[in-house]
């Protein structure tokens, strides 16, 4: 029951943060959306910042798990996974649930480097880059760190661009650039 209540709070907060923004969503709104008492929210999340951090972690874990599973089922070798990476991102961006990368959204609303939210966002961005770098390393790329950074930047930029102008061709341009980078890095 306790984990159900916690999950209910996270689901409501995540939906509200995505639709309205983190700073624009007050605790009272989260409580009303979740259908709980304010004390219940504070039982699981002593401060709004704790809730924000957990929502960001959860959304990032969900995306990471989805992406890893998608690449694992779509390709057998690390080189093929690198080639499939942008197709998978395109597939994710086409879903109705697409709302961007949580760590980017949060870092925009909490730009101060000393902010725990900003620090977590930077950490999750680095983990995403490390995931791609590891794929590049496994694929035998000569400079995996450089390619990992380049591909992560292309994905993050394409995701942000898609949020700003729906149905843009920006991801296609990013995919073309990725193909060139992967080919030249091999």
C-alpha cells in the first residue's frame, strides 16, 4: 500500500511537471491531483525538492530502460546498436508520451550550479553520454568519448528542438550527422 501511495504521488507530480513546469506546480496542486492529504505527500517526500529529484530520476530510469531494451531487441552488436540509436530516439519522440528528457527540462528551471536539481540533471546527462560512449567503445570506435559526446549532443539538441517545434525535420538532420560521425569514427 505504501509503495502504491508513493507511486501515485510520483505519477501525479510527473504529469503536472511535464504539463505545467516544475516551478509552476505547487504542492497543493500535486496533492489535489493525487487525491491525498498534504501530510501524506510529506510523509514520502519531506520537501518538494525531494519529490522533484525522484521524478527526474524515475523519468530518466524509464527512458534509459526503454532505450536499452529497444536497442537490445533491435540489434545484436554494439555497432548495430549505435546505428539504431537515432531510429530508437525517433520512435520514442513519436509516442504520445514523449515529453523530452527530464534532466534537460529540470536544468532549465534550476540553472544554478549549486541547486541539487541542477546537479542531478548534470549527473544524469553525463550518465546518458557515458551509455553512448560505452556503446562506441564496445563497437571498437577509435575515440569513443568524442563520439559519445557528439551523439549525446545531437540527441539532446534534437529532443529540445522537437519540443520547440513539433514535427520538425531536425531529428532527420541529426540522424544524418550521426551517420557521418559514426562512419568517420569507425
